[in-house]
């Protein structure tokens, strides 16, 4: 169905026309196609389609994953990256049953552990050296270059035990060989967070960057603050990855006060946090607003930057596939919690209204 979007406020674009025309083929047209419907956006913001860089959507392949649709366009998200739900032994299922049929664009970080998160934490994917098969992992990457956007490793004690930093080092080497970024989950030691920081280079991603876990947070010492700030200057990317245990209001507020801003805002959405404290990407963005990140800096963190990791464009030039999120920012009085159980009043809320993917326009809303 061809349509023309009017009466919107563009955000996150250098320039934008007063109206956007979408043809029957789902691509942007220079003028309204014959018979195109007019869609009044009622003054809502229009951005590139929201992109969640850290979700778990291998539903049925792991015991924690939600369905892609639960993380997707119904809540304003048009693109997402599954962050390590599948390893080389299970990736073919994630591709066939989730990535290919999804209405949204789904890409994936391949877990360095062969079994991925099939029984998350109950059967850790990195017990010992038998958990990683470098040759098979590289072969899986080569077979799936079109949908694998990086390598994922969970570098925290509950996963690696006495193996410490070694799995992260192997994951980094595999990522280097494959020419892909490494996404590393940081948390309780071992390894210590500075050990993880020491192996990262430009383009790598630290997820759970503002966690509040003692001995696993950048807030632990002044030296760690300075190390994190230095890494950002070197091109390492800090990702929120809220999750059920990995986002702390106080750490986030202090980081922003020190000029340490997240490169991307993501949810780490899964079955153990979808009913709270995470809920959805819109609520997560509202939390960053509440601790001091301006809206104009929140939007690139859920559009242009994470979309670049997935290989997705953000332009609005003629011929580009239509991929947008429409949303409002409204006054609110909502009691929100972080992953540590701390409370914060949200005076402004992000309210997704609809998404455009190709020639499909669909309503959206927060989960709560």
C-alpha cells in the first residue's frame, strides 16, 4: 500500500522533507505515488527505525528468549541484534526459525560458546576448553556473513568460573580473524573488568556498561573510570544492555556527569525481565532521559549507531527502503526501577506510536 507521511517532526536526520512518500514497493519515492493514502502523523517525532543492539530472541532454542515480535515493531523496534543466544552448534536454527521469518530486521552476535544459551546459566556455555570450537565457529561465521554482525562472550564469573579471562581472549582472536567486532558482557568477576578492557580495540562493544555489580563495575574505582573514558576515546563502544541485573541509575548518572555517554541504548530483553524492570526499549530510553542524557543524544543511540553495526542505512533518500519509528515524548509520573532495585521517578516517557517497514505501517505502544 502506497502512502505519504505528513505532519511529523524529524529527529536524528541532517535534513528531512516535509512529507515522505512510500511506494507500493516499500521504497521512498520523490513524489506521492498514484492512489497513495495520506497518513497524518499528528506532530509525532519521526526517526530512523529503532534498533535494539542487545536482545535474546532465539525462542525455543534457549530457555530465556522471547519471540522476536515481542521485542520488535509492536513496541517501536524495527531492527535488533540477538546477543549470543546461539553458538555455532545452534545458529542454523536461529537463522531458519527467527531471523528469516521475522518482520523486523534481525542480526546476531555469535556466542563463542558452541551451545550458546540453551540452558542459560544453569548449563554455562563456557565451562572449560571443550566449550569452544574455534574452527566450527569460524565456519559458522563464513556461512552466515549476511546475518552475523559480531562475536559475543559473557566474561563473568557465573559463566567462566576459574577459566577467567581466557574465553574472552579466544573470542577476541576469533573476532579479529573474522574481521568482526567483539561484544563482551561484563559483570561479577572473574575476570576483573580491567582485564576485559585490556583486550578491547576500536569497534568492540562493552555491554552492561553501567552495571552496579561490586567488583564488576566501572564505578568501583577512579582508575576504572579513567580506563573506561580512555577506551571510549579509542573507539570502544559502551552499550547499556539493561537486563535483569545490569543497569544502575547511580552509575549511569555519575557516568554522564563525567562525560561518559553510552554509544548505544539496548535492553538485553529476555523472559526474566520483559515484565520488569526492562519492559521494552522505550522505557529503557526514558530511564536514560531521567538520569540526564538529552533526547537528541538518545536517538542516535537507538538508531544510527546500532543500525551501523547491523549494516543498515538511516537515510531518507529516494529509493531507500522505508524504515521509521514514530513516537512522542510526553509528561509522566512513573515510578521506575533499575536492575538493582533502585527507584526513580520518570517525568518524561517515550511513547512509540507506529512503525514503518517497507510499505507496511503498524501501530506501536509501550508494553506497560
